[in-house]
C-alpha cells in the first residue's frame, strides 16, 4: 500500500505542509527520495535505513520510493526524516495508516532511531499546528517544553521510533498545546534611573506609540545608549502571532533550541557588521539582523560608523518592512517589520549640533562621518532628537517612569488602532492621513510647515504620522500644536545645510 504521513518543511522563512508518500515496488533493493529534496534530505536515506533497523523494525529489502509532495516546492533540512521513516514502516505493513491520519511528525533521526531536533523545528511545529488538516503533532521528546501549539492540538513527545507502535495503539498520553504567555522581564535600566532628559523620554514614548524610526544625536555620554536600552521595556508584550513569527525566524538561524520567543526582540549589531549580516544573505540566504529584529527593535549605535553600503541597504526594508534576497537557486523573502532606534555623534568631538558647546573639529572634516546619513536614509527617519539641545514642551518637566510611560503608550496605541481601522500610525497612507487632518486643511498646513522647511513628501507624511502619535499619546484630537511638536523632531538636515554653508 501507499503510505501517507504529514510533516512540515520550509523553503526559506515560509513553512509548507508536506505529505510524505512511500511505496514499495518490485526491483533491486534501493531507497529513492523524489520531490525536489536538497542535499541534506537526500542524505537521510542511510540514516532512515539504520534508524529503522536499530529501533527494532525490519527494513524492507526492496525498491522503496519516497515522494515529498507538493512536488514543485524545494525541501530543505532534516525535519522530515522521522516522517519518512514512519511512511516506510506503514508502507511495509509494520504500522497501520489509520493511526497516523491527521497527524504531523517532525524531527530528525539518529542512527539508533532517536528523534532529535532539527533547524527550524519550532517554526515548523507552529505552522503545522495551525493547519486544519493537523489535529495531532508528534515531536522529539527533547522539544516537548519548547513547542507551543494551540490548546486544541494534541502533542505527543516520542524519544525514538521504538514508541511508534505504542502511539499507534493509543498507549501514549497526549498533552494539550501550551497556552501562550509573554515573559515579563525586569528592566536592565528603567527610565526613572535616567535623570533629566524628560523631553527625550517623551519623544521616545511618542515614537513607541506609532513605531516610528528614531535617530538620537548628541555628544559622547549624553545618554543615547541608556535611553535606547531603557526604551525596549516600554513596548507592549508580544502577542502569540508576533511571537510565532519571531520564533520562525530565530529557528531558521539556529538561535533558539525550540523555545518560543516570548520577549520582544532587541538587536544591537556592532558597527563593523557586514551588509549580508545586517540585511540577510550569504550562500544559504539566511535572515539578517533586520529580520531577527522583526516585531521588535533594531538599535544601531554609532550609526555613522556603519559602512555606507550597509546603511543604504536599509532604505527599502525601512519602508517595505520586508527584505528579498536573490540567489542563483531562487528568491527568499524574509519579514523585516522592525523599529529602528539609532544613535550618532554628529562629529568626532560630538558638539557640532550644540548651541552651548563649540565644535573643535576642522570645518572641512566636521560633517564627513555624518553626511552619509543625510538624504534618502534620513527621509525614512521620523523622529530626530538632539540630546545636546532638547526641545522644551509643556510636558517635558514630568517625571516619566517606565511603568507610567508603558501604560500611556498602550493607551495611545489603542486610540491609534481605533481611529485608523486597526493600523498603527506608521502604517497610514497619504489618503488616510489627510482624512485624519481634514479639519486643519491639509493644503494649508503643508504650505505653513513642509513647504517652508523644504521637506520632501516622504518626510512630510512621516511628520504627520508623528503628529498623530503625539495626539494619541496626549489623548487629544490632532491639532497644530501636535504638528508643531512633530516639526521640532526634524532638525538634522537643516543644521547640516547651515554648517555646510558656513564651511563653504
């Protein structure tokens, strides 16, 4: 008979439900795997033969064909080894097909028949458990605490192939899928431990409401890195869907041993990071730091020190929230919906943008390291903070705490989602933005603010998005005060142009 066992595979980020079909045909003893398997899957032939024999079963000395369906989808890794072994046992009559209906089997094999983890198993388990065709899930015993599935899914943990007959006869007890609960961690540094900088704390809270990309500029020691590390604890906890997406990415890179990611990602790559490591790439088209920061924060400290090629490669992901990596074997698209928090010294001495301190750099060299940020890259930054000369607002003297700001950010996001039809402010398109600002006459405020400051259309739309977040944070309707405050968060290009004119 032809055996059919469900499993899951992954072409890149996206998992696919795979049906493993096995048939035993007349002919010389052979084991053939078809269905676009990669080299690792083809290598499974010898492991399957050895694992079945050492687990106490009889390996058929016949012509065995294993098909991995759908046939036009590339199959990668060792996730399907246990399912292929089970299919051989069913096809040879040693196990009953009915026992494995609506059951997905995930795991790699050792030569002694032990089920073990494989790269991407957590992602594949989350995906398989979400499919209507799957009501039961068989995973390696070593992964039992790490795999999270809906409560309606029965999860069976098997140490080896030896327990398959026990499972087939109903002798194993299943557990329900884990109920997801995010981790609440103690902040490494809280906002109340950073004295002063109230205006910067407010601006970061506004950025958190709308998930706006933010650049902090200031002299060394002004508090940029401290604020960024305290900022991560202001964000709402991950939802299950967000945690599942993050886990899929981390599982592909081997950065998780199967545990569901329960904390919002915070990635802080060094400024010597290469372009493939930052955006993804290499021969295997692995996800980069921007994908590892998906649904979280990417903190780039010492921004001007990054390679220009690496910075410019961020332009499309900052706007599209995804990255497509092209290789000879095909294209792989990874999600990259992250919030960028960047920190930079404006010059070598750090005092270039200060009104009270004098820049000691040579005029010709003062803007050398900072000039590559100005232009299309800076256009995608919505909030610019000058920590040497923070703006003064009516609420800037308040004592902002981590708990208090987190609560106000959560309330502000609820207002945003309600007003925007389920979208955060950084996701608003021009039509919806102008509709929200209709009572202020969008054409008039454009002439009053954007045209006067020579803002690009992208920068102007980002300013309106920030103004909406300011209003949501304060719990008021958008008004000209919120637009005026949002304009205060755009200073870099103006100051760079002024310094260039003086140097000329």
